[in-house]
């Protein structure tokens, strides 16, 4: 049986890649967009989209699906179910699994699990170094042949400039391969619990200075300058790092960057309740850092909003603050956070927010079927959401885990439909499979 024929009628179609923002109908058949325009009449099933926004499906370039090895936290099936609930049609799971995704066999295992679930397209990220140990390069060529386009030791910074230089240089042998870095000087961050500052001192918690990030961002940009390779900076958190990326782009370097929703909202003072759900790495920093991140999203210095969806078991996050692992889930809240904290106050336009959540990450990942444009003949990977609906973040979640930094917070904007290759994975806000 083929995909259903659907007509999304009267939606506000916002397509950053095509520069479109207008009320229109979108006709979908056999997994493709057939036509976009006004007053379309077809025998398709009609989906009334009055008051709703239709956009390219969201793309997350920084997800932890935990499988293989940590299925008690999340699985490919539950993680992609959370993705669909949040309006995502594609996600890129990181390599820090067990075994590590440092060869083509683990990549194939993750892809097979995603195909069985059928909830989102998955673009696995390969490890830069074998076993994430920071020494010998992983089998990059083998993984490129298997379709991998982004490599990262996320969770661990490549420890030496020489190793990073070798990775960037090797990646030049292939088309559009990206080296993505977790920028953290371990000698400055070991044992940290939050950002180093007045709040950490008053709370009695060990602090990580922003310099732990800034020094590595500077080093990595210089390696990109030296090699001409493509460098992506993961989860920026400091104002100084933002400025380094801004200057690198002005110099014409092949550098891109992402920020998480939680770094766009929370600051170190928000840890005064010792809420372990807001313990993340890198830590949330000062108001000045947060405001610099928001400005960088608005002016294009930061390319993408990525969730860094990091599920943990309940008993792990319910531990004492210094024993709790860092990380928050984010796939089900990212769109609403962007609408609430960026679009509603007028910091960015809706089109710009959707660009950071969809078109830009799709471009960096090489996920060519995603991110738009919404046009005849293009794969129908779409999200439809109510930009005004208000809701409170609380369990149950589609994710296997519940460690959300936004727990109890009221957000604006909720996904109504998610369309993957022409088929509804979410309809009227509920999973279809």
C-alpha cells in the first residue's frame, strides 16, 4: 500500500529555504509534494490547517539515542518516537554508544533499528577517534563509504591539535565531510558541576570557567584555518566563543556552529534549586552569555539549534547534584522553546527560527531530502504546528526518559502533524504508530 494522499488546506506555509511565508494548500501524494498553491482541489484526504503553520520537518544534528549499549536510557525506537512528537523528521545520533560508532558495523546497526521503527530518518554520526580515546583516527573512510558525513567524539574533546589537524585533513579527501567538536579543555573542567562564577561559589559547587570552552574553540578554528577543513562547533555556551566563531566566518573559514535550546534560556542562577535536570555539559552560563547566544542566532553566526537530547534513567538523575550525570532531553520541546523564547518576544522571525531548526542542520548534515524547499517533486517531510497553543512540560513523554530542563514550564506552540516521506507519524498531536 502506498502513502496516503493528503491535502493540507489553508496553512501558513513558512519555508526558509524558498523564502516563502504565505497561506497556501500543500498537496502530498506517494511520498512527495505534488503542488503548493491556493484553492487546490483534489480527491485527497483534507487536513484543515486554518491557524496552523506548515514548515519543513525539523532536523536535529545532535541527538543521543543511546542504542546500542544504554537502552535503559533510550532506544532508537523511543528516541525517534520523541523526535516525531517534536516535529522532527531527521535526527543525527552521536557516536558515544557501546560499542562506540567508530566503524561501519555499528552505523549499520543504528540505521537498521531506525528503519524498523520508521519514525524518523537517522543520520548516524561517526567517531573521530577509535573508542573515543582521542588517539588513533577511527575508520573514517569506511564510514564515509557507508554514508556518514559528520564525525564527532561528542562528550569528549579531541585532546590534541595534531589529532584534530589529522582528522580535518583526512576529511578533505571526501565531499562535504564535517568534523564536529565538543570544545572543552578537560584540564579546566574536571569535576565541574556548573559554570564558574558567583553562583557556583554561593551554591558550593565546583565550577567550569568559560575559558574551558573558549581556548578549545580558538584552537579548533586555527586548525580549520590551517587545513581548510570543515569544522562544526557543538553546543556553544559562551559569549567569547560566539565572537571567535563570528570572526572565523568573517575570515571565510569553513566553520559552522550550533546552540541548544537550554543554553538559550537558562543561566547559572537557575541552578539555585539544585535541579539536576538543568545540570548540562557545557553548563549554562551567565545572562551575558545567554544574550550573546540569542544575538548570534538572530544574526546567523550560529547556524543551527540542536537539542543535544541526552536521556538518562530516573534513578541516575534523581541522585545528589554532584553525582547526577549532565544532560537534558529536548526533542519534544525544542520547537516550542524557540517559539516561546525567540519568536514571541521578537528576537528572531519565525522563518529564521525554522531555518535554524530545519534547513541549516539539514544542509550541514547533507540530509538533502529534509529542510525544504516545500515544492513539487520534493520529498514530503513536513511539520504542522499550532504556534499559539500553550502547554506545560510534564510527563508522560514519548522519550523513555523524563529528565527535561523545562519540566513544569509553560511553553507556546505545539506540533499537530509530522509527515515523514508522505506518511503521518503524528496526527492531531498523537503518534500514529
